[in-house]
C-alpha cells in the first residue's frame, strides 16, 4: 500500500467510452436509457459486441466467459476509448478475470474503469495486476443510475470535475469506532473480497489501506461468516481504517450493525458506518487506489488528490 496506483486521466466532452458486461445479462431497455444519459453528458458511448448476449446454458451470465473477457480487453486496448463502464453486476466477473489479456491491457495504459458489486473482482485485479486506480460507481443499466439524479451527478462530477468531489460521505455517516486514519482506498462487496482469497494475483492483505465495504443480499450470519474468514486469514491485519456503505437486503440494520461492530470493532482502527456507497438507492461514487483521510467523528472520507488526473 506504499505506492498508490496510477490515476487515469479525467474525461472531457466528446470522449468515447465503452460499455461492457463482465457479469450478468443486461436488459436492452435499461441499456438504452443509460446510453442516453451518457450522451446527455456529451460522451460518445459505444457498446461492446456481446453486451446483450446471454450464456447458452447459464442464464445468469451475459454471454460466455471468453466473449465477456474479449469485450473488456478490446475496449481497454482501443486507443479511441477513454473509459470502460460496466453495464450491470450480478455474477460472472470472477469467471472471466483470468481470461483477460493482461499484457495487452497493461501496454494500453491507464483508463477509467467504473462499476461496483460483482465488479469488485475487477477493481482488485486492476489494482494488483496493473496498479491502476478505479471508480466504485454505478453501472449504467442499473436502477440507481437510471432513477437517481444524485447518483448520476456524483459519477458525472467524478469523471469530469474530480477536484469538486474530494470529500465523500452521505449525511447519515457516523462513527462506529472513533478515530482518524490515512491510507489508500480499496474495497467493494465484502463477499467478493472474501471470494478472492487464494486466487491468482489476489491482494495479500488490506494492510495500510482504507477499506470501504458494502454488500447486498447477505444475511447477518453470512456477513459474520465472511468477515470472520477475512479475520482468520489475516487479510484485515494492519488495515488503517474502515468505511461502511450500504447493506441492502441484508436484514434489519440493527442486526447487521451488531455483526459489523462485533467483527470489526476489535481491530483498533476507525470505522465509519452508513456512508451510503454501494447498493444504496442514492449512491456516491468512491475511488479505489487514492490516498485519503477517514475521519470517523466527521463521517467523511477526504481524498488527498482528485480521483482522476
């Protein structure tokens, strides 16, 4: 965690952006609506060839692993493309991440990658294998992006005017464990981070980092199991601080909160809860790979530098 990843360049009006589907199948009408928003931002979105595919036998996947990996590789390596935006989450990124042409992607240089949820697997891979900062932000065919203006504006500002969104955190944010910490941001869906343990090129630990966690559809006992796995593996050893986002469909928040306090409270580091990023109906974009200060009492995450250069 001593050397922060490289920040990709910010977007400018007229830039071409590619839309890919690394995980689940994408409803066409939602894709069209998301593309319209991008065009309203004066971007030139192009859709990868297999975005609307469905796997021939596994309906939870947007096409074959090979096709999804090829789409992302070709989008990243296209010199006319400035950013790669994920259409939706679901499941499937872990199946295709090792099929990406990492040598070609590395040679193409840093670009903006946007997504969350299942895209956690890609955030980790791009950080570990390439040393590139990424954006934990909305998918363009997902409900929060299509329906919530605050979610849209947070992503738009981060892409075009990143210096305007240096302090992050919803008004609901508050200290679960008090304190103040400095480190480089990382994280995503906690279930995906646990699933990454032991896989090729996985991050050895969160040591020195500001770990931003959220998830969806994981009941309190499953969150307990996931966090316990991260604790037992030593992956949380030396973490500098923890920011907690949304826990949609994870059960009553007081039960979720009890698990979070029990499993994370003993680490001896600041913990901020209810920061809102993730599967929340109104979710701010947060960057991974950026040095920042987490202030539990203030309920804020303040970036040392803008998310994009």
